[in-house]
């Protein structure tokens, strides 16, 4: 094996991950952060891919989602974000709390796509977009805006804001409280 073979395989992995991100309608800045490709390279890849694809892939412009309150806005979104966070944890996208590992990268990007695809399989009419999934993963990894915590009633996993305004109860426990 020559030294250059590894360089080409890494470049191929970057391109494949970028294509996967494009299929999930990720923004250029997100693709750049996770793959290390240049903006120009991503645009050319998108242009080539859309000429080969059977459906038109929209390109979202502007800033990526950045509001943590989105995930706790409604009971449905809180449930969906908990399912997605569970998949992110189970598949190893989120580093262990003490590890302090950098989140964006090729290996974690592949795992992120796998977690998002599994999430869309479990919840076909999901409200959380891929960009929101990326934000959820980075916010949970940082721990400064969102965190995973157990419900005060049943101990079930929940996505919570760092400093919640409401009690830490899942929708099942909150519903049981209202019924009494």
C-alpha cells in the first residue's frame, strides 16, 4: 500500500459524506464543518449531484438553527428530540461526557447520518430537520444549552434546556398529574 492511497480514500470518504449531507438538505457551512471540504467544492458537488438526481434538492441558505427552545416548544417536539437524542447516544455520535472529543468529523458524521436516518424511519412525519439534528447533537455534546436528563417522575430520558423554566417531567408523567 502506498502512502497516497490513504489520502485518496480519505478524500473519497469526505465526498461520500458530503453527498449524504446534501441528500439530507444540509447547509454548506454544516457540510464544511463536518467534512473539511471547501465551499466551492461543496457547491460543485451539489451542482453535479442535482444534475444526476431524479428530484430537486433544495438548498437552504442563511444561518443554521441555533435556538435550544425549539426542542422543548411542544410535547411532540420534546418527544421527537428525546428519540433522536437517544439514537445519537446509542450510535456513538455524542462523545462520553468526560471525553471532551470534538464532535464534527468524518466518523461521527457517518454516525450522525445513520442516527438521523433511523430517526426518520421511526418517525416518518418528523418535524426535526437534519440541520436541527446537527444542532441538537452539538448542543448536547457541549452541554451549555441542552442536556439529557431523567424525568423526575419515572426516570425516563428527556432532552432538557440547561436551566428549565418548567418541572422536569416527561409527557406521560405530566399527563398523569393532570388526570389526578
